[in-house]
C-alpha cells in the first residue's frame, strides 16, 4: 500500500509527475516530506532499470540529504529477509556510480552499529577494490582493520594476475587503514557482536575478525603481505590468543612463533632480519616437529 503521491509516481516510473511533486512552487499541498522521499527512494532502488538511475537522481537532488542524514535508514529487502539501507544496496551493485552518489550525499559508512556487517567489509568480501577505495576514508578504524584482515584472508583466492582484487590490502593501507587493532577496537568489535547475538557465543567467523592482519598473513603463508604490513608499521611482535585456520590449538602466538610452527621459513628469516623477538623456550618446546632454527 502506497502512502503518498511521490511513492505512487516512483512505482509507476512517471518521471514527469516525480519532477512536478519535487518542485516546491508547484502542487505544494503534495510536496513530499523526508519520510515520504525515503520511502520513495526505497521503491526506486528496486524499480525498472531503464528509469532507475534518473529517478534516484531526482530524489537525491530534491533535498539536502547531507544535513539530515536522510540516507541512513533501514528497510526490509523485498528480494530477501534481511534489512538493508541505501548504502548496503549500492555496495551490491555492479556499477560503482550509486555508491559514489550516496556517499557524496552524506550516507554514513558506519551507519550499521555492527562492525561485522559494515559496508567496507562487504565490499572486501565482494572483492570490489573500487568500492573499498571509496569507503575507507569515512569508515571508523575498527571496521577498516577488520576489512584489512579479511582482505588478507581472501588474498589467496584471487588469481595472481588479478591485480584489482589482489591489490585490496594495499588500497586499504594507502587510504588510511591502520595495520593493527588497539584494545578499544577489539572492545568495539566484540562488544557490539555480543550484543547482536544476545550475549551468546557467536560464530568463529566473528572471532577471526579480531585476528591481527599480520598474524592472518603469517597463518596463510603470504610473504608479500607480511612484507607489506610491516612496511606500513604493523607490530612485528603483536600477540594473538585464539584459534586460527592453520595454526594448531588455542594458544598465545607471535608472528615469528606462528611462522616457525607452520614451517614458513622465508617468513621466519624475514621476521628475524627485522628484529622480531625470539619466542620463550616454553613456546619453542611447544613447536614440535619444526626444524627451522630460531
């Protein structure tokens, strides 16, 4: 059921009526308010592709979205069960123009309070380097670092000649993502994630999100990424207590001890050459079967 003339005009794809309704001097009694324009935009996002771009532009140009944060609203996805917002819709589109348009109109990349559902993380998972580049500047650091960790995790799934996808970690760092979490970042991620899951244990996927990117790079044996992260100031002795995809068991690790455990000798020697701390003897004893001298 449609609640206003502007919504009806959008559903019908009637651009002439839309223009008339959005022009204040004309038909002022029908001039839509912000909630009505938001509802109309919701319908426009899933309208006929032939007119979609023009209708979206008309709605965006009709009001100062940047001042009112008018693009930061959620609605039920008619093509699925989850709630979405204009920005999350834009990230899923093939053409980056919608993301550019919404960001220019003041859409907030941090509008979802759950970092695990952030727009920049979605762009990384979709391996959209162009969108990642646009989202980094406005995204809070906890989200950027989480996206960086995921870009490291996905790096091995990108073909060596696919420079766009393999370049995402560097794009994140060049655009301002930090290479390490701080305690406040971890509190944001875990605290909000626990709230989202009502305090219950949440998927291991979320726990992996607070894995330091350097630890992730070592775990996957990505020498190039280890070198890149250190180039951008990653803590060479960062410690991580948790489970990993390749490291054995749940224990405290440093990049050097993990590289030794997994037999990544090139990474071991590289970290040693750059002054990584040698693990304590108790940790060396735990690294059974590893022949690489430390």
